[in-house]
C-alpha cells in the first residue's frame, strides 16, 4: 500500500484576464469576476472540509480572490507566472514523503469533499495510478496521481485540459487509470448555462453550500433572459 500522506493543489483562475472574461460575453466583466470568485470560494470550502491533507492554493500573479480567514489558515500559497510551467513548480514543492497528489484545475465545480476522499482512496493502488475527473465534453477538471515524474508532467502540460490527448499518452505507459465523470469547468458562456442547470438539481447540495448557492442564484437572476 502507498503511504497515506496526500497533497492537494488547487490552481486558481486568473481573475483579471481579459481573454478569460471575454469568453463569457455577454456576461459583464464585473459579473464574470464575481462568478469566478464564487467558484473559487466554493472549491475552497469543499477542500477545507477534507482533513489530514496538505493543501496548497496556486495563484497567478494577477489573481486576487478574497479568502475567508477560517479557510485560508488551512492552506499554503504558491504564486506563479503564466510564463512558468506550474506543474514543474508543484513538482519542486511536493514533499518526498507524500505519496498521493490531487491537482484541481481552474474554474472547476461539481466536486465535493467526498469526491476528494474517493480520489485519494483510489490512489492507494500499489501500482502507478491516475484518477481523472472530466466534463461531459471531455475537458479535464482534476487529476489525481500517486507518482510524479517529468514524463507525466509533460503529458499534463501537452494535453491542454483535453482528456483524449492525455489518455492517448498515458495508455502507452504502465499506469492504472480511473475516470470520473459529471464535473464542470466554467470557461465559456455555454458552461454558464450548464452551471445554471447543474445548480438547479437537488444533488448540487452535495458540493455547493446554501450560502454560495444563493450568490450564484443572484447572478442567474441578472441573466435570466440568457438562461
């Protein structure tokens, strides 16, 4: 069995990126930033509910989410530039004694604290294992791994969050992999519409607290004609 120590890296969105905000048009820049702040805070809450895991939040240098003090005390923080390879930086930070890691990518929602525990349990596999969470259109939301090497990092970087590209690479390696479906990345306007549908489902109570759900609802009201 692998050792039971685990690290979790949550990679936050670049909240001020004009390119990212433009992909959500006709949602205004102010409301787009609020949307991503809500997604960030929701993720931080779910991650915060997981005990006995070393937790990092990775901020782009232009990221500026406001973090609740009770939540922030649970995390260590890593800043990076987009010119850097964030995965190599995380590789340098990874403590040698930690056998399992989970990387959650920007703008991801739909995962609960129980999902995180499930991923970490799957990574207790004695062989090299990956757990990939993805959207219905095959965008990668998170990757869990019980091994780190330069080849894996290159595969993740080259995949550009596309599941098929990553799968093509890892299927050639001696790796066990598990695929979990049903998550959502908010990158474009159609994702915003899917988020509305997702949060209208009672099952959203598992991964979105009432307080944050209300904040999302206020945003949806602003764009009820669009939805």
